[in-house]
C-alpha cells in the first residue's frame, strides 16, 4: 500500500500528514481527525484499513501534537476551535482536495468536524462523527454519572487528589485508568497504537490541559462551555454517527446529533466503549466503509 508522509505549511508552523493510498484513485479521499484535544493520529491508525478498497485515507497530527509543530509555551488563549478549523482548511487546500473530500472525526475530532460541517463547505461529501459530544456540559454530566459507578475507593482517590490539587500524582493516574479501561478502551492490554498516543500525551499535554483539563471527567479547560447543538441543522452532508455501548459518549450524549442533523444515521457497537475502531475493528470498518461508498 502506497504511503506518503509530508508537512503542510501553516503560517509559521507546519502540520504533519500521511496519505495511505493514492489521491488519484478516483474515490473520494477521507480525512481522519483525531481526538483529545491533544491526542495524536496513532490511536486512530486503524482507519487506514479503509484504504484497502482504494480510498485514499489522510491522517494528520493537529498543531501542538505528535509530529506537527509543538508549542508547549502557548496558553489557553492560543488553542481555540477556530485555530484548528483553520488548520483543517489549510490541509485541505494544501492537498488540493477542496472539490471533494470526506471527514471522519473521532471524539474531539468529531466536535471539530461538526464545526467544520456547519459552515456548509461545498466539497464535504460525507461526514462521520465517532464517539463525540455536541456539548461539553452534556459530556461532563454523563462522565460524572459514569464516575459514580466506579468502585468507592477509586472515587475517593479521585476526589481527594482533585481537592488537593495533586492530579499529577501516580495514585490519581491509576484511579483514572479504572475509568479509562471501562469507558475509553476495553481492550486489555491497550493496543500498541493506543498506548503510544497516551505515552506521547504524557510527555506533552499542553493542548489537552488547556482545552479539556486533567482527565475525561474533570473538564476545566477552555472547551468546558462549548456546544454546537443549536447549529447542527446547518449540516448538509450525509452523516454517520458511531458510538459504543460502554462509551463515555453515552447515548444521551450523542442523541442531539441524531435529533438535529437532517441526514443522519447511527450505529452503536455493543461490545465497544470509546474506540470501536480498535475494540470491534472489522465491524467498525465495514459500517464506515459501506457508508462512505454510498456517497462517492
């Protein structure tokens, strides 16, 4: 399989990207937008499977993450939704695919992709929103409901360290991992590409801490009041929603997407949490691949 890695200039910075397959194949290219904010492309590498049928699949690391320009000294006022929308537009223009492309956004990537879609870009032929919230308040509400189902000793450790401001402690990280193993990735041990993303984030969590906060359920960053719900009816592209039965993006979280996007369908993977693309990889690729093929 042909794979090309390169950088797209983005102002004073640069965005790393990788194309699996051939942009000249005749099939509409798919851009995969990773989550976080502050993750890397690694944990969504599985979506390169979709290139086996000839569709070019484009992964990239968002600014501040992975192989793209790192900016550890930038504060919360720098890391904005508009910044990452501009970066996505820049990548589309750099690759010359503005006349026809598809977008798959996972978690935060789905949030960003929905923000892209509500602007009605003429080249967007199909949209996949995977394991994403349309509102951070709704996300936090459900995350804390799930947190209450954790063992009591785990809850006590989490709360103790949050009150003390010692959330960087190993005890807090270990307690958080109990939540992650239930509602983020249920494959044990985590696949290498998933573990790699988290290891990279441990080394540089600038974007995640600025926009989200310390953990999935302790959201105190600049996105804490974000919502796209009142603009979802602007999305013109046919849209596929995917989520997992044990997902931190619970059905209640995802429901506003289903209620407000005009052309939408939804698949819930019964044996998955937040990463059906690794937890039920073959089934996930079949669902996504079939949907995309309908809109070439």
